[in-house]
C-alpha cells in the first residue's frame, strides 16, 4: 500500500519552503535528517519538540519592567544614536519611551539602514526582549521581536524554544515551524476510542498545534495533554512495528542450520583467550536458534568489553559451516572498519573469506566486492548501511548481525534482513538496557546477556576533579605520556559555541598542541570518514600520543595501549555515555585511569551522575541509575542513554503510557491483523508518520 496522499504535505523537503536557502537547508539537515545522507522533511521539523516556552504576554510599562524579565513594551521611538564613525564595535542605541519612562534599545555591528526602517522615529512599536540595566538606565539588548501595533501577530504571545545546532538561529527555526504547521492535515483517528475518552486527549493535529503554537505555556508542557497524546502515538507506532516484526519472524519459516563444527572448533582454538561462561551461554542460545526451523530474532546485550563481537563471529562461522553467508552491519564507517580489522586475522586463520563494504569505496572496489557477495565466495560481509543498498545481492544470506542496534532502529534492521528472506537476525548493543525499557525497543526479540568481562581486562581507576585542577592534570599527563602511555581527551562540542560556555574539541586541541606539539591529534564527527580513519590509524600505531576528540570515539574504538581518558565538562554528558567513553580504556595489560573534569557549580543530578560513575563499572547498574536520573533539563544528554531515539516521548515523564500503548497495539492487531478497512488505514497512517512503514509489507507476508 502506498503512503496515504493526505500525508504528502508532511513529506515535502524543507528546502521547498519559503526562506530556506542552501545554508539554512544544510543546517536543518544536520539537525533534523532521520539518517546520514537523508533529506529533512516537514514531518521531521514537526517532530522536533520545543524544550521550553517564553511568555511574551506580559505587557508592562517601562517603569514596571524589572531586571532580567522578559517583557513586551509599547514604545514611542524618539531618536537613533548610531555607533561613532570608525568604531564599529561601539553600540548603536535607539532611544524610546512610554508614558512612564525612557529606555534604550541596543544593537551591535549594525550595517545598512535596516534599523531605521525597523524602528522609524516618531512611530510606535511593540518591542519584546529581556530587560537589562546599564549606567542606571533600562535597556533591551538586541530585542527578540519588533512589531507594528497593528500587526501583533508578528510577535508570538507564547514562543516555543527549540534545540538548535551551531549556526542556526532560533527565530529562523521558529518562523519555519509556523509555515510547516499550516501543512498539518486532519487525520482519521487511530487511537482506540476508549483510550482517547479516558485521557480526554486532543487529536494528533490539534496536539501538534498546541505544542508548536501554544496560547499558554501549559499547552506545551511535557506532562500536558498535547505532549502526552504525542508520546503515546510514538509508543504505539513503535509497539505496533515490533509486534508485526515478531509475528512475521514467528510465521516465516527459517532454515534449520545443522553445523558440523569444523570451522567453529578451529576458530575457538585460534582465539588468544578462552570464552567466558557468559559467551558460552549466549552461543548455546544462538546455536539452538539456528538449528530451529523458526527464524532467530535475538538481542545480544553486554557491557563495554564483554566480548559480543567474538560471539557474533562464532555465530557467523557456524552459519558458514552450513554454506550460507553472514552480514555484519555497523552504524559508522569507523566502527565497520574496526570490526573488519579485528575479525580478518581470525577469519584468515580458519579460511573464511571476509570483506569490508562502505559507502566511501570507489565504484570499481564496490563492484568487485558486490560480485563476490553475489556469487557466494565471500562468507562474511562487514559494512555500514551500504550493505542494504539495492545493488547488493547475497547468494544466500543466512545471518544478519546488526551492531549498536539503537543507531538503526527497526526500519533499517528490516531492510537488511529482507536481503535474505529466511535469514536469522542477531542484534548487539554495548549499552546495557534497563529492564523497564527492554519491552519498548526489543519487544520483538529474545535476549541474551553477557555480564562477565573477558579475563585479563584491567580495572579502571575513576576520579572526579574540578576543571580548576587543569594545570595539575596536565603535568601528570605529561609524565604518563613520557612513560609511553597514550590518552584520550574528550570534549562535548566540536567547535566553539555562541550559547554554551563549554570547551570544544577544536579549542582544547589548540591548547594541547602548545604543550605536546605534533603528538596530539584531533578527531570529530564532522570530519570526512577517510580523515577520521587516518587520525585513528596514527593513534593506534602510537604516532599520536594524545587524541582530542568528541564522542565519535564512544563506540567501537579499540586501542589497547590507550590507558588514560580525560572527559572534560563531564557534567554535560549522560551516565551511559560516560560509561561508554570510559570503556575506551582498560583494554590492554596496563592499569587504566578515567578522569572526569567538571565545571562548577554542579547540579544535584550532575553530582549524582558523576558519583555513580566513580563508584561502579557495572553497566547494568549504571543503566538503571541512568533511567532514574535522566530529566528533560539534560539537554546535552538527550542521546545519552544509547537507546533508540524518541523524538516526542521522554521516558522518565511518559513511561506510564508505554503499557497503554503496548496493550492497545496487541488489541489492534488481534482485532485486525491485516490492518484493513478504515481502522487499518488509520493505523497504517500512524506507522508512516513515525517512519515504521517498513513493517507494513510484512502484514501481507504474515
């Protein structure tokens, strides 16, 4: 079934909207696009939820306006006082008044005559912004809005505040949201009548309008009816997709794979370590699944360094013994290349052909590898999303392994599994998942858990220090690097921010270069994949001793000689992300250290996070604590959990809605398994809205 035509306005490219030029479009893609290389649609902007509101309804007089208060004033414009000639850095002042007093409107770096047109002398204007005081006089510096009294709609009474990306202005995003909201169609209700009546919720379109065009701050509150409605819809779409996938996996026959052991036995003997008890139990689960006629759909979750990759390799070797192929898909090219380098020596030792396929390969390389995958000569293909492009066809795909499943979601997972109609599926995550969230994201899967770490893994000494100790940290780091150690220095941002007083990776790299010279490298997510790989190779070879980085090193980077990690502005990271970053060390024979530097003052939540990390290395305990501590105020931590990203639901606020959505999804599919008729069409619309539509063709198969 094609996408309903009523949704077409929401699947317009943002580039097609008025005022969106190439520069703004590039910023919007960076902020909103659902995946690498994908377009940002009107729908993606609608799903971008505000994190706060500014109430501009407070109309006061100049005399009643108080310091740091956001107000809207009705002013008479008296005169302009431009910056003195040759002093462009000096302020441009516009003098104004009302019946109660005088005020100045202050601007910097004014060019042209736009300000005289915006604030014409002798006329009235509505001016909204924050009140400040300079030399005893009230002022508004760079007012947020200026509107003519007869055009009050140009000034929002309650303005939503959205998360931004560097270079994107809030006003530009707000104006575009207002355009997009007009595209909202009224949709047939998919929510069960009993659920909607119980909660007294608005329709989907009404809820979106309340959030993006609030008439009162309460309209956009997380716990309000509009956000609850939208969170439920997101949960419902996810639960429906998971149940459809599970039903399909259960109803579609797999291949009972009876292995001989002639490869897996040699592979286990070639390992430089013994399998842990957890790995043996997980392999027993997987072998039983592979031997069954039912398709395997299993999640392998394990803490950092628990040996999931080895379990996956043993499973792929098992499949190779039956003459079938395997695909290992990673979320980034760095991680895919890391897996390939780790697995290739072991595959070579037992005669398994393995190949790496990424989107950055030359056309000639890609054609050669694609041909070998198609004729079956490659037993294991490792790659990124490039593995499920249309031009890649497997001769006999028996097993799909997806690493870091949360970076893909059901949509991409299904696309790759579809390459092999009867293939088994194993997904891995290095982020231990709280028991309360397993249902949310992996309701279609059986779960195996690795709790023990491979023998020889070193404990990690974790300390928490104020950034005021920077010089002492630097001196100690110099001594350790001189002894032959290698270290990571992680910062939360790539480059300097106008809105956050936070040291960026680029800034810190510059400071560290002055001390350590050419032995310092820099890697971050905006670099080209080849450039990132070059830096990582130099770090792994020891040419680079100290690597300044963002969280691009969070997953899959394995440099055993790196025994120190310094995390700057640790208070800005989430618990699970801190744990993932710490897992980059402790991989060699040297005792390792993790140092978390924080900027004061610390919030109580930040203190609790840092103390939790200092006290324990148990990722499962950390995951549970993470779920308890996470709050909407953690704006930089919205991706911290490593879980599939919710755009509308906030788990710690809306968790109570998950069980409702789960039960409703079961009832909908029990009553209407093919999603036919008016009800079925409405539910399919929901799946399209939340990009779960890849589950729809499975309804026919199931």
